[in-house]
């Protein structure tokens, strides 16, 4: 933490003493050290010419959104030929240190070859193909993988995670895997 009083003995130097008029005229500045701290304080000694007292002034710092989301769950999905199965948050889940997890975006950069990623919203009996979804869609049980019935036993899709910051913070490419079981339903 640094305080600056631009109009003083040292232009732009640290200011340890300033007046109420300096505050009112906007010449006293607080400069955060760019760490990840979200709280700070200033310990003032207030002096009126005869008496002095100390006061602790709290500062609440809004976090800088500079970290990309990261995966915390990425479990291989197992299913049967022609099956459509919900991708649950215990299988695929991300987190972000400085943004809301609900708004993490999964952007598919390489789609599955033997299936599709679908979004199904109630009361629709079948979903529609998508190339991106929100983590809140996963939490709301709306994201599914549908195997298309070919004799392909392993499938996957590549994706990147992004947050809602502008411009977004992007993760490295990730892979979600699917394995088809040898028996079919029915």
C-alpha cells in the first residue's frame, strides 16, 4: 500500500502527512500493490493542533479478474451404444478464483467424432446440438452426450474454459473423454 500526494515536496512521492483540503481537492491517492489481497487499512493519526488520536480506516479492494478458470472434475463418461447420458457436475466441473463459477463457459473447440453434445431444457424430450455451454447448465442437468451408434469405442471432445470477464480469461485446452461399453441397451 502506498499513498501519494502529488503536490508536495516530492512530486508523486509517498505522502505521510496531508490535510483535509488535500483530500477534498483529490490530491491524495491510494495505490494498491497489485497483490491478491482484498482488504487493507490505513492507520491515521489525526491532529487538530492541540490533540491527536489514532484511527484505523478499512479499505475493501475489488479483486482483479486475471485468473482463468480451471477444472476440478474431469471424469471419463461410460455409456452404451446409442445411449444419451447426462454429463453431471461430478463428471465435469470447473472453478474460477475471481469470478462466479456459474458463468464459466465451456467452449467446444474439437467436437466428439462418435457423438454429440446436447442441451436439453425441460419439457423437451430431446436436446439440440451445442458448441458451448455454461457451468450453470451442467448444474441444472441440461447437458448430455449422445452416442451416435457407430462402432467407435472411445470418443472425446476438446474445450477451453473462459470466464465472463471482458476480455475473457482463457484456460489451456482440455479434453473430456467418453468410453462406449461393449454391450448395447435393449
